[in-house]
């Protein structure tokens, strides 16, 4: 019995020793390795990794800052946590964190400054940053939870419980300042309190910024993401339940280039603007689900309003530096207490193509789209408008039936849309020029979607609805591909132009091709040489059918070549493609055949 007690005491002693082991950091310059055995590392001064040196932090290490100290990196920081052993950056004591005007309860963040050295081996993977705060009175800029001014990729990180809300603070949780390309993937940014925004991308260059497969939620006060004079690809992200005030929004764009695609943007609340608001830039908003967002102020100015999307050009930039393409989106059940339940357009060129604009509401008008300004050109083609409503509509008048309201704009085109009422009953207001054909819109009472929302309310959640088309929908093959700027694939990933013409709306109904019992066609075509370095020969083995569509798809599922075949043989130039394995898909009325090809130069 005595020996068992001694053994138990020995085990307990080892456990307690391990749990209270710590390393105090009292000098600024740091390099080498911080080990799990030395964790937690208690930071008692501002620290840095000098240029030309590196610091490695092992998985599971806790880095804890006693006061508002800052971590600056000029050399390399290698932090590769794991899903089960993330690396923590946090405060030792969060008492006082709630007050952003006092120093207690937080610290001053991780700052990747311009790299100094030969090769930057920095990695930031499975890290958690929390408890950062501005924590000083006065306008002391440069305090963020994460600051990046170099080429860097971060992956699977989490930033939460950070704030910069004092009215003279930097106001940002993550600042991407420039100095190179940047990629952020599979990260979660939530429950941060910001005066300006949770993520600010302000490089001032065309260096590529890629934000993908991330989740932004429950961030409050300012915008959630602000793309400021940058070149941003923002895809496969979820942005939801964020709250903004003043002229901020869930996603704010002010200049250069931005592509937003395959994102889900829902249940965001703002004071006066849409969840996607762009003041300037060459912007492509493609294949997103934008639903159940709303704002609260109905006393808006010209640059406010919009329940789902607001696009404008009012920053004094050159006219050709701002234009918008909105295509393949589902814009559903958003609400504006002002104008433009789905989309608001002001003094800009907006091309609105192949969208589902469903059950959006506005108080004053333009439940689907509102457009104003003498410089506005609004091009609407192949859109499905259904169930959009206006609070002040009067029964039996045009105000009850219109999806679109214009306020003395310059030009509209309005063709091949599916609507519940004929032109001009579906369009209220005036345009100096009504261009082209308005006679080939499809008028109906039911577009026959599979399982859409049923009410014009932002409380009717569209997240679990199915807006795809039934086989009997009058939207099928009723669009016009000419001038539609259509992408190779639709919202759901189906190839466009599967039938005799493009379908109206965000979805392309596969129809006979996908439902055919002969999906994999044997010996329909040959490709050679394989491997190929220059010209790829594509040769049909059968004379019927006459029309084929060929897609070449890379390893990431992106269509890199697209070709319509009408003869028995053609050649494709693949010299622009990088070396690697690609999938060639030939689609015809008989089905789909797939062949792997190897580009090797």
C-alpha cells in the first residue's frame, strides 16, 4: 500500500511540475526554438525576431503577454501548430480587456514587418490570436492583432476576442498592408470588436491577395472586410451575422480590382448599406448566395441603401476604373428600409446577368433593383425576378408590380428576363435611353423553382432553400447568350449552354445530358498527342451529333479552355497551360466523355 502511495505521489509531482512549467521572456530579440516543454512563454517586454534570424514555435505552445507588449518580426517566424495542438498567442490576464482606453487586459499583436534576410521561411498555421486591444488613449496607429507587410500565407488560424474600438484607435483586427502577395485560407475570424473593420486589405498595389475558405462571423461595429485599393480574390468564404454601423458593411470595396465568387453572405445587419457595398473598382460578383441581410436606417443618402448589393462610382476615380459585373448570384430575401431590396445602383455601369433575384423587399421602391443617377447604365439580361416586394406599393398600380425602379438614369437594357409582369409594368421610372429588345422577356406566374423561399421577408431563411429550376420551368433555354458575359459554369457548377440556349437565372438546367443513361460515351472522340506540348488534336469518331462542346479543366476544377466544335477535327493550342494533368470533357447530346491529358513542355 505504501509503495502505491509513493508511486501516486511521484506521478502527481511530475504532472504538477509539467503543468506549471513556464519560460519568462525578458529580452527583446528572440530566435531559435520555443518548445512545448517550456510552455507557457510569459512575455514581459516587447519582443522581435531580428532580420536574418528565425524563431520556431512548436505545436501546443502558449505565448502569453503580461501587458500591452507587441511581437514584431523582421526575420522568419515558423509557427506550425496542428488541429489538436494549436499555438496560442494571448494575454496572461484579460481583466480590463473590455475597456479599450486602458492598458490592462490585453496586448498589441503579431506584426510581420518587411522581411529582412535572404529566404523567408515564415509559416503561420493553426495559430490562435486572442485578447489583443488598442488600450491607449490618443491616436496611436499601428496596433492590430495581425499585421502583414510581406509575402505570407496563413492557414487554419483563428482570431477572436480582439478589439480596437476606441474612437482614435487603428480600428482593425487584421491589416494586410502590402509588401507582396498574401493568402489566407481556412481561417476563422469571429467575435472581434472593431472601429473600422475586422480585415482590412489596403496594399495600394496589384499584388495578388487571395482569401478563401474562411469564415467571418459575429464581428461588430465597423465593416467586416474592407478591400481598399487592392487586387483581391475572395472566394468560398462565409460571411454572416456581422453588425456594422455608419457607412460600413460586411464587405466594403473601394478601388482597384475585386472578384467575389462562391461565397455565402447572409444574416448581416448594417445601419445604412448593403452587405456588399462598392464605392469604386473593377468588380466581379459571381456565383454567390447573398441572402437574409438587412439594414436599419430608412433615412439614407445617395450612397446608402440596398439590401443585398450596392454599387456606385463616387470617389472621383477615372470612369473606366469602375465597372461592375453581377452574374450567377442568388440574391434572396434581403431587405432595405430605403430603396433597392436586392440591388442598388448609383452613377455607374452595372451589368446584371443570369441572377436569381427572389423575394427581396424595399420600403420605398425597387424591391428587386433600384438605379439612379444621370451617369448610370444598367444592363439586365437573363435574370429571374420573382416575389420582390415594396412596402408602400398600392394595389392595382405599377408600384405593386414592379421589380425595378429607375430614377432618371442614363440607359437601360432589359431583355430575356423572367418576370411576373410585362414591360413597362415591371419597370417603374425613367431612363434617357431604353436600348435594344424589351419584347423577349418571359412573363409568367411561376418560374417553377424546386424549393424556394415563400415570402418576401428577410426572416424567411434562404440558406436551406433550393432555387434550382424544375424540368418544366419556362426559364430553360429562354435566355440569350449574346452579350451575357456568361461564365463556363453556373452557380451550381453545371456547364452553361447545356441546351439550345442559355437558361434564365443562376442555374443551367442539365436536362437530357446529365439525366441520360449514356453519360459516359465510349470512343466519342480522340485526343493526341498525349502528352502534348503545343497543339492538341481533337478528333470526333462519329458524325452525329454535329455540335460538341469541349472543356479543358485543371487540377483545381477550373475551366482553362473552352471550345465549340462543329467539324470532325480541330486543334487546340495548349502552350499557355502550365505543365500538369488536365481533364478534357467533351459534351454532346449523347452524353459526356472524359479523358486525361498531360501537358509536358
